């Protein structure tokens, strides 16, 4: 095989991948590729390499397979044979522990083509809103961090405090649980060679309106995702 032919094949493969990604991002629901639990660095190496990165390569494309790995590590279903749920609760089968297994944390993905809700049970994305709404994650009119716009995606963790027990310190528990999901995502980025930084800055009111949240569903934290510049 000549060098020129190899180059043509390589270019065709890249273009085909871009077409597939574009088609996926326009679908109402995207089934993410299966998770590869053997991917990436060891846990200890991921911890050793973890750092906050605020400079992203806007030209780099993140495949669906990588996005799926990150979401699964954050709030995904990690056990097929889950412990038997009690008192009408959800199966105990998530990668992120939550207070009393309330599973009140939901991950939303903001990208150039739209906003999607991650559905852990089916490992898929459901379209919530069309268009590029990443500026809402960058911040507000009074304070904005523009580097967020260079990241191809941002994940927003929303806590439904209504799922937490009455009388409990709901906001405290929700903050703890959102932090756990955020840390899972941060370490997954380190393991897979991606850049991210945990953030609380965002336009909470505008994000809530866009996602159709009620007053008990609170955007807590977000992580821009991409490759370092």
C-alpha cells in the first residue's frame, strides 16, 4: 500500500467519524457506545496526575465513546446484578454513592449542537434543548469565564432535593452527592487524558429555565470537558 493511499484512507476515516458524530448530535436520543472498564490509567496514576485545566483546544473533537466513559464514571450504572432495592427505592447499582441511595444527581451535557440529559439505565443521551447554550455555563453578565466556551462539552450536575428525606439537611446532602459525582468525573478525565476543572460558576436561573427544572432541582456544579490546549 502506497503512502498516498494510506493518507487517503486516513482522511476518509476521519471524515466518516465526523459525519457519524454530527448525525448523532442531531438525534433525539443517542445510544452511547459500551463502556470499556479497562481503558485509561490505573486509579492511583489518575489521582497522581489529576489537576485543574482551564485552557482547552477548541478544535479537538471528543468521540461519543469518550463522553460516554466520562458520564458512566460520574453517575452511571456499574453493576448488572444490583443489590435488591428496599422500600421502593432504585436498585443499588450506581458508580456514584448518594445519601440513602436517593440517586438525586442527574448529569446534563451542554454542547455546540444542544443539551442532553444522561440516562444511566440505558447509557444514552436524551435531547433536552437545541442549540449552543454553553454560554450559560460560562457565567452571567456580571461574571463569566470565557475559557468554558473552548471546551466541546460541559457537564452540569443537578440535584433534585425533593428526592432526599424530609427533615434532612437536603442542601448539604445534595452538595455532598454532587461533589462525589464531580470528583468521579474529574478522576475519569485524568485517567483518559482529558482536561477539566470543577466549577460552581454558571447562570443558575437561566440553566434552570432551559432544563425546565422546578424549585427543588438545583444546578450544583459543572465541569467543562475537552482536550488541553
